[in-house]
C-alpha cells in the first residue's frame, strides 16, 4: 500500500500543551499534505510541504519532512479544545495528482 | 464560492436498491475525487477525474459501483444494487492542478 501511516492512532492532551503526530510513508513523494477532519465533517487542508522542503510553519502548526526516513511530523503548539479532530497525512507517491491518505490520528484536547 | 456541494447528506436505503450520490465541484477545479470512509478501512480513493475524464478507477470495489462526470460542474457515483457493506460516508473532493483538495461535507449512506 502507498498509504501513509499516522502515529499515534489516538492522542489525548491538556489544553495548552503541544501535540505531535507522525506520518510514515513507503514510496518517494513530490508533496505531502496534512488535513484535519472534525467529527461528521469533510477533511480540511492544513498545510502542504514539498519534497525539497524540510520544515514549514502556518500559525500554530509546524510540519517537518525527512525524505531519507520517509516520515513527516505535525506539531500543534499551545493546543486548544477546538483542535480536537482527526488529523491525516496524504502523500502523492510520485504518481500524479492523486493523494493517498493515512489512517489518521485522533486528537482530543481536554479543556 | 460555496465549496464542494454533495447531495444528499444522508441516505438510507434497503439492500438491492439503486443509490445515486451527487457532487458539484468548485468552479475552475479540474480534478474531482470520490472517496469512501469507514471505521474499518479509513479513507479510500474510489475514482478520480481530470477534465471530466476518469483517470484511475482502480479503487472502485466492484462492478456495482460506477461514476460519471458529464460536465465540469457535476459528477455522480452510483451503486446498483446496494449492499449493507456499502454503508459508509462518501466524500467528493475537487482540486485545481497540483494543490490541496477541497472536500465536500459527505453523504452518509446506510444500507439496511
């Protein structure tokens, strides 16, 4: 499978703490994306990182990419209850415009 | 823009019935994707179109599933006949070139 795999499957933290989620994938990529899904809703794009980039920031989000290890991490700093959601990584596996989604990390931020 | 629009939002049907899910992508987007999400299998890509042409339908589970995109603003996913194991949330997403995908709210299908 070309899917990414997120780790951990579930994460529970206190509001204000940082949350780190990891994604590993199997084949070379052009781009890796992170998405968020709130319960009962569609996925929402968070950030895209290209294979020649190592780190990217967007607000409280920090994404890193290590192509040698075929892994990426998503860090959410100063978490809020509203960050409670499932987070997915998606990789394009050099195959074109289709992205393969992982199984997701379920994040719960306790107020 | 209203975003990706899907209808219906919920569908309950009996086994053996035909089900048609509809999607209107964001105007100007040239890619359209159909996904299925279940607890057991996660998010699965069923089929995607580029400029209304099906590019990869290898994710379509079996011949009971078919998808069409007659024009740039409309796509359908049809299941005939439906089975209980088809129960899932079906998402449509659109994309412009190589960029992020915009997902619709999904259709929750229950086949009894």
